[in-house]
C-alpha cells in the first residue's frame, strides 16, 4: 500500500492499477492494490465493492490478505467482524491487530 504520496501520484497509480486489473480481472493481488489506492483517495464504497466481489470465492490465503482491507473499507459492525476474522485466520500478523484497533477507534469517534 502506498503511503504519503502526493495526490497526483496516487491518481496516476490508480489509473495504472485499473488498467492492470482490466487486463487480469481474476488477480486478487491487483484488486487489493487498486482498492488500497482508492481507499487513500477516500472512496471506501468503491474499494469495498472491488474487494468483496470475489472475496468469499478466494482461498484462505487470499482472504487473510484481503480481510484487513475490507475491514477498513467497511463501516460499522461489518468492519469490526472482518477485522476479527482476519485475526482468527492469522493471529500472529501485527497488521491484523492494527486494523482491529483502527476500526474500533474509528467507530468510537
């Protein structure tokens, strides 16, 4: 996930990721990358749609990587549940715990 990029760079990266996903629509990794860029632009609904389209069809390995992003894109109890599922699937991954903390803090504010 890109961080602290100037807005123009994120927009350009988003266009590139969209083209790549269009060329390879079954790539879960490309879906995650595009959704991450879209989240940086503040469009959680679009990111959620991109991530969840095939989420439950994917392997456990792919779900482990995708659920934290889905948790960030979602709002309310759905976000909290996705963050919890990510922890259940991979409790040793610090990012999953950070995601849960982020979701809880966001919902409390």
